[in-house]
């Protein structure tokens, strides 16, 4: 075949993947160059090793190595010290925010990046705008710019960048908003390990998971930029959760006071079999066991006080020390394991036709950010509540839907108003009877709101902005 680099052709032959060059002579020069670029980036030896272990389950640690996640017991003096440290960090502009925004709104019937979905109960603001305005409000409060890092995917990158541009970055300075794209991994035929094509000259690729954040940060040289700016802490959250409290002084202050490499928020589980990630200590290190890996009989364990052993759920809210991220990136994320899954994936058949498989046919690979936790020598956790910090947008209807997210935002606004002495109309079942919304630029928390709503009366839908 003309123009195929000899070393690439030989590597493909050695690993039995030369079929991806079928139809090479019918590709345009641009298509050939793109395919060579895709193939050159692959570690074919690693893919072969991962495929060989496809049937192996992630090993669960022996019970003797497990300890329940400890529950916090802190004095008011300690908490005051945490608040002071957090204020100092924000005043110094030593915190950056990283939002994971690679997903599309497919399950919502929304053919755009999920971050563009409108969830403001009155304003119709997008997820992106709600998060950006929290960061802008925090920057204004402390008089320092606070960078926003937006991790996209190949499916969402261009549209996300354009959306921020059309909205003038929601008021954030353009030089402090950085977009970077997470990496991809190829899909393999589950039985044979052959690379799958989605079109002539184009591999079937999928996002490499939120654990790919580390390699993507490294590739984009963003850690270098953060270090030059004096950023010490990266606040990590997911775009689909508009309740995330980005200004939480106890969370940040504890992280700094204890010189933690990573800190995580945790939620009390609703019941033992809730389908959430489970925080637990393994050999004394903070670790995570996914609900899909946790045997039902383990989920029912109780400690000596009768409390749930696996009580701490994962809302995907973390703080990372920049030096810790740098240490992990020296290995380009290779210290984080791959998780394998069997998925249904369309692919190009031998005759060039696109095949829509009826059952799971492909092996896909992802890394998860929580696998960094046991690599940290120093860590902290903070219990939080769903009402204050967690209501994700995932489904079109039912739980975790636009209706439940808007209801959570309304309820939070009502609680803040009522705490400030403002009467909020509620129906016979104590549900808030009107739509309410508080812009982060009006009040970032209940304490700030209290000073701004004296004499306010709520009768109809209200948007404080």
C-alpha cells in the first residue's frame, strides 16, 4: 500500500490488526493522514494484554483489609481555622475549578453537550452558566480571578467552546477559561480483539473515562499553567450537578489544613443496595468500590454499632493538590487501572457495510478518577447532603431528571429565603408552591442572601439576580 509508514504496517501485522488498512487506496490523503495519526497513538501491546484479561473481574480486597470510612468529629475551633484557611486561599487566587463536561444529553433527548441543557427554574439558565456564575461570584467576593478548566470530549468540544464564546464566557475573563479534550480509547471486537472501524479509515473510538483527566491535563500543559499562576488546589466536579457548592470553606480549609493530596465529599447512602460508588478504607487508604462490584451480602454489613459498613456514597466532588496531580501525571495516568466493559457498538463489516449489532459485541476501556484516591498518602473527607450538594441531571423523566433538578434548586432557594426570615408559599404537602431561583451573582450562599432580602415578600415566581 502506498504511503503507509513501514514501521506502522509492521506493528499492525505483528498484532494481527492489519485489517484496519483495508480500503487504504480508496481513502483521500486527509483520511489516510487521520488514520495514521489514530493508529500511531495506540499502544497495541497494552490493548492485546487488556483483551487477554477481558473475562477477569476486578479483584475485591479481603474483608480483613476493609474498614468503614470514619465519620467526622471536629470542634468549632477547628472549623473556624478551616474557614480562615479557605478564605486565605481564595483571596490569593490559589484555587482553580475543573468541570468534567464530556457527555452529551442523549438520554435527555437533547442533541447537544449536556452542559448546555437549560435547568434554571425561572431563568432557563444552562448548567454551564450556573457553574460559571458561581465561580464568577466567588472571584468577585475575593477580588482574584479563579480559573475554570472545562474538560470536553471529541463529541462535545467544538460546540462547548462555541457556546462559551457566544455567551462571553458568562462573564469570566477569557484568559482564565481553558478547554481541554479528554482522550479516547479504541473499541475491540470482544471475541477476537480486532480493532473496530466505524467508517472507512476511521477507528471506533470512545472516551477514556473521567480518569483520563490526568493525561488530558498533561497533554494540554495545563498543570504548567496552573503552577505558574500559583494555583495550589483544583476543585473537581461534574457538569450535571448544579447544586455543587463550589464555595464550601470547610471542605477547602480542611483539605489545606491537613495538607491533603486529595479530598472528597461523601453522601450518606439511602439504603445498603443504593446504586452508588462506596467509599471505604482498604489497608487504611481511602478507596472506592463500585456498586456493580459490591456483592449484595457485603452491602448489608453492619459495624459494631449497627450502622452500615458501606455508608458513604460518591457524589464525584473532589479537591486535588496540584503537586499530587503533577506526581500522577509523571506516569501519564498509567498508575490508574483500566476498567473493561462489554458494550454494543456499531462497526464496519468486512464488506464495508455498517453493522448494528443486536447484542454486546465490543470491549471498551475507561479509567475512573476515584482510582487516584488510594494513591494519596494524605486525604480528607467531608459528609454532605443531597439537598445542599447533589442533584445530578441524568434521565429525561423520573429520578435525576430535569423535573427533580429544578425542584431541588427551588427547594434550596426556599430554604435560604426562609432562613433569612422570608415567608415562602407552600402547598398542603409542604412543597414550595411557586418557582424560585437565586442567581449566584445575587447571593452565593444563605448567609449572603440574608443581608439582601429584608422586607421581601414572595407571592409568585421569583428570580433574584
